[in-house]
């Protein structure tokens, strides 16, 4: 009998853990989708800037280098 109760408790705990993990995965998925949207928007902005400001294409790599060296 005790073994059965212990097993039921363990199953209940595992069920709760699975629910928590599923919630975390859903949250991570939502954040990933938001990041993908932002990535697409950044690409569109870069394309626009390259068309409007031809020098941007040449200067952009230097800007990135300066920003990465600031970290």
C-alpha cells in the first residue's frame, strides 16, 4: 500500500514538473517568435538605409565593430 501511495505522489510530482516545463517552453517559443519578428524588422531597416543612404553600406561594418568593442 505504501508503495502505491509513494508511486502516486511521484507521478503527481512528475505531472506538475511536465506542466511547468511546458509552460516554460511556450514562453520561450513566444519570445523566440518576437526575436524573429525583430530580426526581420532590422533587416528591413538595413535595406531601407542602404537604399536611401548609399554610404551606409560602407560605414555599417565599422559601426558594428565600434559597438562590439564598447562591450
